[in-house]
């Protein structure tokens, strides 16, 4: 297998030849869309090559950012990418099982292993990363609720069909959806992904307004929409 070339962003470069998850649109979307302003500690679950964590570190100039993964080559590559970035002093990649993690975070962000495939075993690091084998969505939400600061936020990107599962997991763990974006590849395409922001539910809040939006990535072939361009303009070198 040929080695993947580094992916160059405006302020950092990402090697992704060894990681279980490569640089892709999903990771860029969730990193750019997540609300991380004012956060002191940010956690990236399943960091892979570290691209989501790096985007968060660029967007928040003072936060400490921890990226965790259960795949050793991914952690090694994320460590290299973090150390090579302008944000190295504020970043850490750690080999860690999320369900055993301790601490308190202002923002938790993840491009999670969201395919509920029913597999009983995964044969490769990429299968583990892409299938809900090691970290079911319900467990991800439950553990996140326990790690978040009372005003903290959990932001995920998921397949559109998992939205109701996410709503149920949130309700069962005292969380609510406060922002939602429906993502599709082009104007006539079906919605493929959702970006969702969850927060711990303050029961004193009788009215909850969910901020909803639609994100279309491409206006037509190889031409991004203004919405996508504005969301990611601080990161891509060119379109």
C-alpha cells in the first residue's frame, strides 16, 4: 500500500498514512462547526491522525486539547502531527479507552465510530474506527455527560439515520440537542450527515430553542457553496 501524502492546511500539516482514520470532509466539518470558543479544555474522541483536534486548537488560541484513541499507530501519528504544529505546547495525544477516561472538559468533539453494523469483531483498525464495535453511541453520550463541565457541549457528526438514536441517548442521559445541521453533498442530494451539539439539560429551562441549519457542501462539481467555503475558509489552502 502506498503511503498517503500529508494533507496541508493553512496553519498546519497532517500526516495520515498510519492512522485508522484519514483526513476527510466529516472531520473537517465537525472541527469547524463545533462551538469551542471560551473552552479551556477540549477533548477529541477517536482522534485518529488528529485533524479534528488540530482544527479546534487553531480556532481556540488558549485551550488545551487532548486527543485520545485506542489505536497505537493513530496515537503515534497524532503525536507527531501535534508536535509539528504551531499549537504543540497545548496539545496531547493519548492512548486511552474513552470509557475509562477521567477529567472535566468544556467541549467534547468527535467524528465517532458511528456505523451500527452489528459486527461482533473488527478485523482492522479502520473497521474499529468506522464501526460501532468498541464505542456504541449510547455509551459515548453517557460517558460524555459525566465528563462535561455543567456548561459544556458535546458535538458529533453522524449519519442522518442515527438522529433519533442520538435524541434517545441524550434524553436517557440528561442531555438535549441545542444545535443541529443537516449536511448534504449537493443541492439535490439527500441529507447524509447531521452535525449535532448536545448540552446537559438545565431543568429550570422550560423553553428550549434548537438552532437548525442546512449545509450543502458543493454547489456543483468541484465548486463549494458559500456556506461551506465560509465555514472552512480559515483552514483549506485553496478550493
